[in-house]
C-alpha cells in the first residue's frame, strides 16, 4: 500500500467516526438535562433518587439528530406509591423542549 492510500483510508475512518463520537456527548447532555427536569418536576423534594441509565437503541440514521427523546420512569414509594413515566425531548446542547406524562 502506498502512502496516499494509507492517508486516504485513515482520513475516511476519522471522518466517518466523528459523528458517532459527537453524538455520544450530545446524547449524554440531552439525557442528563431530561433526568434533572424529571427529578425537579415530578419527584418529591425530600426523596432519595437513584438514577439508572439504560443504553440507547438509536439507529445509524439518527447520528445527525438534533433532538433526543428520553423516556424516564420512577417508582414512588411511601403513601404516594405508583409509577411515574415521562417522555422528554431535549436538544444535544442539554435544553429541555418538552416533558409529557
């Protein structure tokens, strides 16, 4: 393999993988913003909260997505009891657009 082919192949790999790496950071910002909004709006202020993130099942075509939908649920204990489930839409910058029960 000559040097041109090596450089071309390396560049192709770098530019192909960049959107996936950028998406991971944006997705984390979006999910963290949704989690905080969910805790602030729907959970009792004095409750103990444990957060468990489950991996994404996004496809290859969602790499360039600008909005992320996160589904959150919480099991309430005590007198309130029950399950609260919210669907949150946030941007890759961590701005929450909507939350719906």
